[in-house]
């Protein structure tokens, strides 16, 4: 196995370990602290960004392995035709079968790694939703531990990626819009006051006609 496929295998093992960690039944407090740390840690955010780039390369390896499997199948079919329908014998058959085995192994390795990454992402999102619902239930039941910074952090968990950035930009735009509205109202009031004062001065400056 080449170096990059060995790294893909290590990544697959790490994904399996992480998946087991996610589905292990833990107390609500420990699970909430763990997911809060994951959502707030800048190191985790950088790691997620790096993993996205890594999965792009794994996707390229997966496409290449599928192409190799297809070429081996075509080569094996052409060899069988040249032999008059008989199977390929000797070292040629062993070589083709070995190439077929390695190509299929690489295809399955990359495919399962990509598939498990999607499962991890979906599992992480579902667990976050469950934790938020449990937090709301505890608030409705009047649990004092369910209120505070921990619940706010949990509500914002999972926003370290693109969705979180867009939500932050939307909040900033809403804040700027409210500021502009207040400034506009202040300017309107000042304009009204100045208009009234100007009108009053014009009335005072008008000369009175003798009757």
C-alpha cells in the first residue's frame, strides 16, 4: 500500500473512532461540554477546514481507483477474447487479478472514507439538534442549570463553518440596519425642528402692513 493510501486508511480508522465516540451514551452535561468545546475551539475550526481539502483529494483518488478498476475489467475482457473465450492462464492471470484486487481495495477504501465522513457530519448535526431540544425541555421544566452561557453556547454550536459565518454577517447587517434607522429618525427629528425654527423666523421677519 502506497503512502497516501496508508494515510487514507489511518483517516478511516480515525473516523471510526470518532463515530464510536459520538454514539457512546454520555451524561447530558458531559456531552454538552464536549460539543461546546468542539464548536468554540479555533483549532477544531482550522482542522475542519483542512479536512475539507483532504476529502477533495480523497475524492480524486476514489475517481482514479474507479477508473483503474474499469480499465482492468476491460483488459481482462480483451484477454479472454484473444484466448478464444478461454480464461487467461499462468502469471498473466495472476498479474491481472492482483491489479484488479489492488484497484478494488483502493476504491473501497476511498469510498468508505468519503461515505463515513458524510455519516459523521449528519450524526454530529443530529446530536446537536437533540441537545438543543433537551435544553429547551429543561428550560420549560424550570431547571436552573439549563439557563445561562452554557445554553447560549450550545444554541450557537455547529456555527463554526460557512453557515455560522453567514449568520454572523446577517446579524451584523441587521445591527447596521437598526443603527441606520435610528440615525434616520434622529435626522428627521432634527430636520423637523430646524424647519419649525426657520418658519418661525420667517414669520417674525415679515413686515406688518399699516391698516
